[in-house]
C-alpha cells in the first residue's frame, strides 16, 4: 500500500506540473519549440524577420525574442554569455572564440546568405558610377574628388567593413561622416549633392518595397572593382544576380553564430536557415543564398 501511495503522489505531482506548464503557455524545449533569444545586426533584421515568420508558420510553438543593435552592441552581449545565438556579418575572432572554449562550450558558425553594401546618391545627381579605388581613397582621406561618404552610425558593421577594406583604423577629418541610422542616410543623401550614402542591400530592398518617403529620391550607383579583382571590367549594381555571381565589389556574408551548447530552438533555427526552405526565403528576399537550391522535375509520358 505504501508503494502504491508513493506512485500515486508522483503521478499527482507530475500531472500538476504538466498542467501548470500548459497554463503558463510554455512550450517543450526542442529544435522546433520553446524559447530562444537572437542577437541581430540591425542591417539584417529584415531577412531574419522573414525567416522567423515562415519558421513560426511551420512550428507555432517556437518563440523568438529578437534583440537588434549595431555590431559594437551585440558582440559584447554575446561574449558576456547573455544571449548565445547571433546574426552577424563577421565571424568570431580567435580571441573571441577563446571566451567560449574556456567554458567548454562549442561555437558553430554557418553562412546562410550573401549581402551587398549599396552606394546611393540623390536621384537627380549626375554621378551614377564610382570605382572601388575612389571609395578607398575617400576612406583614407587622400581623394582628390569632392565626394563624401555617409554611413548609418559610427559603430555599424557597414562602416567596419569599409575601414577593413581601406585598412584604416581612424576616419579622416573630412570626406567620411556618420549619422544615427539608415533612414537618416537616405534623407541626407536625397537632399545633398556630392554625398554618397552607404547602406546594406537587405535593408534598402525592404525600404523600397515599403515605399518610404525618401527611398524614391535616391538611386543605386554602379561600382567597378579594384583592378585585378572580379568585376573590374565594368560598373555593377548590387542586384541579386551580381551578388550571387560575386561580380559586385562590396559583398559580405551573413552568418548565424550558435553557442547554445545543446539541441534547442537556437540550433533548430540555425539548421533551418541553411535548409532548402530557408534558402528559398533568402532567394525571395533579393539577397544571395548560401547555396542555390536545385529544382527537380518529374517527367511522365
């Protein structure tokens, strides 16, 4: 009898816990359900939002909290172990990887898309093209032209990309300026001649599709690559075909970095991004997919 009573108590406790869990709306933790926090570079939040929307349509028990910010904000948060899944345009450095290796937590990095960095100018501007060499000269502060570059903010991944490209640590005193966000860049460039805005293609595509006030007042510039590099034969715009072929000069990868350390929702989402369904969403967004998804046809007589 004592044994039966003990079993009965266990069943009651288990049933109570299960009922409480259901009441609170909690989902069982798995690769397709539960809760996950994502750190997302603000340049890529549009493509991540699209992916989450479709993922949720297939797996309604998956719940994501997306935290967006510039590169200098999200990386310290990731390294502090506050959030263990991140979307970024760069991988961890060896020193940053050591932070997790010391905790015996594996870090998995996967590229799932290719983004371009667009150069935009006012719609009525006579300048429609620029060379990569000229952009680098402006970043170094030794350009002879009167053109200036305008970036979203001083801590963005976009600005970091061009500082790395030009191999400079500090910005020149003139010719390169930063504002608060991408919206400010579009507005400023649309109203000032000789200024070239620098924005991510993923962000720009969304703004054009939404019909933002100033998006129709700017236009894409064609860019010729540095001599000896792919795309040095003509001026190319950051349209999808040029991102996929790699002929547009200013390309960057979009990575998901997963240090979840278990087979949870973060891991499931990382796998989803490189799956056939996830890659089709990238293709539909106008970006370059990590891999081109093949289409198979069954032919019957």
